[in-house]
């Protein structure tokens, strides 16, 4: 494939407050190729495709379209220049028909007397033709989008992109929500597009898809360009090495700790339809990693334990005592702390200052006769800033002005002030830059050595592997597998996470799980 | 990375004072500036009688704004407060004229508005917090109910012949009208309570981020209930000041009163989206809008213009608030 690239990016840098999202990155797309874009969480893939599709402007670097410099001021402009993007959350209108969605914004028109009206017949015919050109014959162009399955909606999105004469199609984790049959259909369509000369940018964390579909692959890591390779020249192991880029041991400063008493014991915990019959234990001083694909029920399990969505059945024991947890307040009083997945919407009151956020979970303890003890509150905030190296000019800084990593530290410090027995963390380092990430990991590890029981949910396998004493893998609302630290590898855990989707034969026998490096280690990643 | 400061962290140019006075200081200056302008146009403006009467007349708005600030800071709103005050005024008046000689009925006339106000607040709060109906819908409905109830009870008759004891707002201890005492004292109590009590903090937390507050163990329902009940109480006290201003009570809902109270809060820096704003600010907001109205009156502007000005004022302040929020959410991530 030696054609001139349709699109070529060079020396692209992009900074957000607190994070260097991209640094000197290059990327190109040639006609008729599938170019996979790989990288861990926070590697900069999303930022890169947002630059290509005109959502963000790069701070530095050049963007060449057909060999001449281009700059998109809006996603609309990028679209008009032939770059279409299919995001994970599809952007169709559920109340409109297939045809209307395909032609939204550029519907065929005709003259009726002095009026310029929509030409419904032409629209439906042309929508049918576009779909047929993609080998899609099982879609009625008159049916409403809202009535269609996810896979069908995605096909409509692709048809919409083609109706706008897209020459580059960016697909962000297109298979994340698809059934196996739909994945097959998608692959057929992508191959069809490749034959027609469309350049496809394909983002996925399922390495096997990259090998099945892509011609070339570009790897990003921590916002930097690592390499671009022909897919036929690389192995799975090469790609993982390029993505992680360093050995897990040096990345995660895990301190050795000796697990003590059982702190949390969960038996047959259920809250249908998502949480089903969960049993496990977490000991004092132990970090238990909870792995699983998005939608496997990890976060929901945490929410059941913390009383956000209380259990319908089953038992929770803390330090051997059976407890009832009906609300977050119950859980907090029992000594459970919860660092939620999305700190912006769940963890912080962003217009409040650090001091007010740190004391939020212990207002009662920090007050006398309903009035907050000013000095105690100030001290707690200063202590938090010092202990967690929060980069702020003082306790009176509004948390909204902090970087992502420092905001996360504030969320954590809010709970540490209470000295919980059990700390549940959902994606503790999501959207946090590398330096702060290492600090948070060090902190988690220290807490464990001091005897705290920690349940850590993460979509980043390296984080799970690096931090956990023991790993639980969830799949479809159940605990599918459990591995002690020694048996944890990308392959074993990846296989256990994917088993239902990939190969049913792994279901029953744990020995196969351990032995198999198949099918495809996957660096699972949460939907952003 | 032991140091807690780093060169890229420039301290915010906004000074943080213990009472968060920044917006309040601005308001004070605007009020003074407007008064100077008005005085220059018409020297009558600065006559001590005028200043005193003006403050006295708006006191009930500032008192109602104390509770309204709590409701808005909790992320809600109360449209029904004007109609509630109208309703409570007639109830209070009817109790007062029932047996002009008996002190019992007079006491009842004074006690009923805060108590019934609290009750109405509890109903509002229950519907919002427990049945999860948006506050604007609940209180709009309550507005209609109060309005209907008012007309049914008075049948359009003005209440007059109020007893001599029913003149709270006309009292002048130490030469200062009683409503001003109420305004100042309730503002101070409310401000201290919002700033230093756990419930006050929880109100800001719930208004700022309901989910984060809940996950921190704060009972959002209890907090919203509390805010609405306290709002009912201050509306009840405001009623007493309003109803005893003159010797008659009109059988109608005071037109646009809820808008005046809400405008006072918003102009005073209480974010309509919840989470920020102070009671001192709301009091200054009440004084400011009244100063603007006085200026317009003293310069002989049509009263229809005054209404338009109130509308413009609320739109501008909400707009400023939105822009400020948006800028903050962009600077953060």
C-alpha cells in the first residue's frame, strides 16, 4: 500500500489543564486501509480522534488533507471534508426513521410550486440504495431508530457517514456493545468499505480484532507516539509490550503485605438483574482487584456493598458481624469508604473548596452542637494536602481548579479522614496523569500495609496486575474466576474476562483458564 | 513532591474573606453608587425618612429571602412563596379580627403564619424530596392552590378593622422601624447558620452535587425537607411584617412577590443552579433592587418600566452566573 495518505498528522501536541494529552504524535490514513489505533487508558487515542474529527484543535503540529494543510474549526467542517466519526454512544435520533437519520442535514429536496420541500420518496429510495451498497438488506428505511438493535443502529450510522461521502471513517470501539453476530456483520462492512477505498481508523481493545481486521497499527502511550507497524509483522506480545512499555513491577510500587483477619465477607449477594449471587472475602491489609469488561457488573457490585443500590438478597459481614446496609450513610457508619468511578459527578462538590470537600463525609464527627469545628476542619484539610501531596495553594482552593489527579486525591482524603476499615475504589486512576497515578498507587499500597482492606475496581489490566494481592474477575454479574497474585497474567485474566464473548469452552474448567493464552489477551478498558 | 505549592499554582486573585464577602462587597458599592446618583438627581432621596421607610418596606422581602436562599442553595426553588405569604396574611388577619378584645386570638394571629408556613414548606419539601417531583412543578402547583384558597376564604373582601395589637410593622423601638430589626437579626442568624452549621454545609453540598453529597452519607431528602420548612417559617415571619404594615389586608396575592424575593437572592449572588450564595448577599440583593426601584420612582419613571427593569435584572444576573459557571467547568476538567 503505497498510496498517498488521505490524511496525515505530524508533531501533534495537545494540552488540557493539568494533563499533556498528546505530545509530538504522528498518524496517517491511506485510502483502502484499516488503521488500528491502540493504547491504554489515557494514552491519548480519544484526544487524537477528536483532533482528526475537528472536536479539538491541536496546540501544535500539522494536519494535511490530500497533501495540503488543513484545519477544522468544527466537527461539521471535518464532516464536510469527508471525515466521519462513529462514537461509542451512537448519535442518532431515536424518534426519526432510518432514512431520516441517514439524510439528516442533507436531505434531498424538490420544488412544489414556490416551495422547496423534502423529497421523501427520493430520500427513502436513496437510503435503501446506500444500505444495499453495504450489503444491508434487512433494514426497513421507514422504521424508527428507537425500535432497532444496537447493531442495526450502528449500520445506520455507517450508512449515514457514507451518504456524506466520507473518505475516512473513524470507529471508536465499535464492537464494545455488539453481539457476536453483529460483530461479524460489522467486519464484513468494514472490509467492503476498505475495498471501496475508504480509510478506516479502528479503535478497539480487543487485540484479536486488530489482527483480524487491520492492515496497520499505531500505538500510543501516555500521550506519546510509540510506533506504527504492519499488522502482519507484529505479534500480540509485541503490541502489549508497546502499549505498556515498561515492566509492571517498576510501574506499580506495590509493597508486600500480610493479609490479616477477614474484614469484608459477602455471601450470595444479589440484586437482579445485574448483581447475581456474589460471594467473596477481603482481608485486612489485602488489595483485592476486581476485573471485568465494562458491563460485567463490577461497579454495580460496589454500589450494592456501599448501599447505593442495596442488596435484595444475600449477606454482608464486616469483621465477622452480619450487617444490613440500606444506604451510603449505613455503610459509612460501618467503616466502609467508597471512591466512586466518576469523581466529577459523584466524588466532589466542585464549587466547594478543598477544606469543605475533605470534611464532607464526617460533618457530624467534626461538629459540636451542630456547628462545625472550624479549627479541626482546617487541620484535617491541611493534613490531607500534606499527606497526599495535593498540589494546591491551600485548603481554601476551589477543587474545580485542581488537576484531575489532585481532585482524585481530595476524594481519597475525604475518606481517609474517617479511617475506614474497608476502602472500595472504582477506577482510582481514571483520567489521572502518569505522575499522580504512581502517587495514588503508592498511597493505596501504603494503606494496605497499615491494615486497611481494599477492593479496587479497574479496567486497566496493568493496574490490576500490579496492585492486587488477589484478583476477582467478573462476567455477566457473577464472579467468573479468582486468581492469587502469582497466577495473574494479562492472558489468564483477559481470558477469564472475555470467556463468555469469545469462547464458551473456557466456562467451566479453571485449569484451561490458567493454561490458555488464548483467546486473545485483551487490555480491557472502560467506556469513557 | 513533598511541597504543597508549586510555581504553576498562582493564588486566586479573588480574596477569600471569612464570610465570602466578595459578591457582597460589590453589592454594597453598587447600592451606594446608585443612592448617590439618585441623591444627585433628587435630593429628597437622602432624607432620613425616605431611607428608613425604604428599608422598612423591603424588610419582609429580605426576611423571606433568608429561607429562599436556603431553598435555592439546595438546588431547588419556591415559586409559591408569594401566594403563601398572601394566604398566611389573610389567615392571620382573620384570626386577629375574630375577637379584637381577646389577647388569645391576637397571639394566634402572630403564631399561625410561621407555623402554617412551616407546614406548607413541609408539604413542598415532601413532594420534592420524597416523590421526586421537580421543585418548580411542585411550587407552581402550590402557587395555584394558595391563590385559589385565598380567594375562597376572603371572597374578595378586604380585611379591615384590625386590632391595635396587630401593628408589628408599625412599631418603632428606639426610633427604628421594627421590620428592620427583624431583617437584620434574621439575616445574621441565617448567615451564621448557613456558614457554620452542619446542616448549612449540607445544604450547599446537596445543591452543589446531590450525588456526591449522598455518597458522603448526607441524607439529601432530609436536607431538602429542612430547607423548604425553614423557608416556610421565614415566609411566615415575612407575612407578619407584610400584614401589619397597614391597617388593611388585601384579599389578593401580592403580585410578583415571589419574583421579587427570588430576584433579591439571585442578584445577591445565590446561584440559581444551587450550591453557592449567601444570606447576607440576599439581603443586600433585596436592598439593591429596592434602591433601583426608588431611583426609578424618584426620577418619575413609569411603573411598567420598573417591572421590565426587574426582569432585565434577573436575566442579567442569571446570565452572569451561568457564564461564570461555564468558565469554571472549562478551567477544571
